[in-house]
């Protein structure tokens, strides 16, 4: 039976490390947790879980540190996690089955980006066979993909497979974990340095272009994303990202027709459905803004076929149905949304409006009250007061 090793790099992660390590207990055969200079109890916590905890001075190069950590791995297979990630224990049997296949070299995993409503899923090459020629490259967003591509040219029998289940939960996009501007600046500096030595690298063009767009450097972002598309070295996942981020930038610049074309090109890529949710949803948003409600509704409905738990898709779909006058259908979608996310105040408010139009006044009043109550419990007093006062002015608020 193949031996599986967890391999991590950490620094000052005492608040979240336990949750990560607990998720792999009983699944991995060893834990290698390389510390890069923690001042808190990170090392102590890792050792409590029986981890091997080597140390390495941080060099501002993720690939270098990850490769150093790999030297301590003794297993046949490597699972790489960050401290803000958790393994889905339910997928353990599928992981065991995948690593038991003699021809498999890399098993790509679907990662759920908790808190990211736009692109809730990504594909990560974090489960791979321990092979002397498989290692990390790139100082930021370090990946094994470059070394794997080189190895496949020499050893053609290896396979790269995708595990279709959601395997990793990533909490880096939750409000308390959003990266600081300082982190963005560091990422920008490192990626710019890499791109200077590797011009037109599509992967870095995608990551740095998206970062530029995120920090307001839209012109530079647009240039890099287009530059990445000119490369013939990009795989389908990178091409998807380049088109997706271009669509987002063009949407921001009110270039709706061009944005639609890039979202459609992104959707055309031969990648797994969950990875396309962001493009389908944002395509719907653009179509909705242009008044094409029928096509927008189709885009949103597609997101829900791909992922029946996609909250943003339900909200946008219900809004569009309401705009089309399909009030009963909109109410049903809002109710489904609320069953999945019972504290969604805006959903209750919108449902109340739809019920009011359907002349279901008692139900409408209850939904309005629930919305006000939720706004207050979530410390959004402005929204609560605005809604309550607006309803009083209309004469439909009942205490």
C-alpha cells in the first residue's frame, strides 16, 4: 500500500494549524511541517500531532522552501496543504484509490475557496508521487507543473488525473483572512522579478495580471493578460484564467460585448464544470445589466446545475426571474436559497418584495420582519432602519 505524506511550510500559524492537521489524521502516514521562523506555538502544535518539524530560514521564495521540505518526506506520495486549508475526510477513499494506481503521477484536487463568491472552486496540483524530478518552481504561487511537464517528455507512461470531488477547503478568502496590501505588494514584487527573467510566461501573466486588476492597476493587468494569451505554452486551465480575468476587467470598464466574448471563451475550455462557475455567473451579470434577462437566467441556471449549493447563483437567478415577471418562480428560488443560507438578510428582503407583488401579504410581512431582524443581529443597523422606515412610509410595516 502506498505511503502518503503531508508536506507543509508554516510560520506563526498557531490559530489555525490544529484544524488543518486534524483533518489529515488517520489519512496520511506522516506529517512534515517545515517552520520558517515562527515566534508563536506553531512548532509546539505541530509536534503534538507527531509531525517532523524541520526549520528553514525564509528566503522570500516559496518554491525553494517547499523543495527543502520535500527532502524530509519519506512516503511514496505527497499531499501539500497550507495552514488555512482543511482536507475533506470524506474523500479519503478516493485519494487512497488514486494513489494506488501505478501509472498516476499527479492527482489534481478541487479546492473550495470558502468566502469567494465569484470563483468558489479552483484546481490545484497538490497530490503527487514522490519522484526525484518532481519539484516546485516559481518563487510565488509555487507549482510542480513545470517539472511534471519536463518529466512527461522523458517518461511518457505517467498519467495526470483529476479527482472530481471537492477535496480541500481553503479559508484564505474569509473576511478575517483577506490579504493585507503589504502582502499584495510582496507578491507583486516577486512575480515581477520572475516575469522579467521569464517574459510571456502565461501562468505568471495570469496571476500577476489578476493581481494588478485587484489593486487598481487595470492598464498593466489588461496588457499582461493579453500577453499571456499570445503564448502557445498555456494549458486549458491557464487559458481559462486569462479569459476569465480579462472578462472581469472589461466588465469593470463597461466593455460588455468584449467581456461576454472572453467569458464565453473561458467557458469553452475543456476543464471541469465547477471551475467555470465564476465565468457563468459573471456572464449572467453582464447579460443582466444589458437587459438580456432570458440569457442571464440561463447562465445562472447553469451554475446551479453545476453546483446546487452555489448561493450567489440562486440570488442572481431569483433576481433575474423577478425582473422577468416570473414571480412565483423567483419566490421558489429565494426559498431554496434561504434553506441553504438561513441568515441571508437580503434574500429575505427580496423574497418579501416578491410575496408582496404576489399579494401574499401576511407571508410578505413576516419575511420583511425576518430581514430587519437579521440586519440588526448582523450589526447592519443602517440597512435595518432603512428597510423599516421605507416600509412605514409605504404603510405596509406592521409591528
